[in-house]
C-alpha cells in the first residue's frame, strides 16, 4: 500500500528540508497532466523508501513564492534536499526505476 505524501506549505517545507532525512519535494499543480501521472510513483517510492527519505509536494498555484525562490520554471520539478541543500533537480516525468535509482544514489 502506498504512503500518503505530505503537502508542504511555507512553514512545513522549511521544517522538512532542515530535518535529518533527505527530502524529495515535488513542485506540482492540480491541472498538470504529467504531475498527476507521477503522483502514484512518488507515493510508491515514499512507501518503499520510508525511513530513508521523505517525499512531499508543493502546489505551485498555492505557494508560488516557493517555486520562484527555487527557480521552478516547469512542472513537475522535483528537488532533492539534504541538510537543507539541493543535491538533485529532476524536471518532467520520470519512470519509477529511474527515479528510485537517482534517489538511492544520493542518499
């Protein structure tokens, strides 16, 4: 069973990326087809990698200041943070195997 992803706002985003676990943040929008397509993949990976990484989402329509701050120009864009620093940027839809391999390589 897939894990429910966290939906970050400004405060919970800052808290999450400063935490002890690496965090993959998916910048998305409800009207974005590729964002909808990758959502179940992210939920599966959140379950498979539980305890190793946190995966959450930022709705760019509701939190545009975060997308501006992190220079998100296309969605879906996924940023992997370790110790508050971006260590990987992924733009566009990814296969589950490809995304998982990229995440594991950065853990």
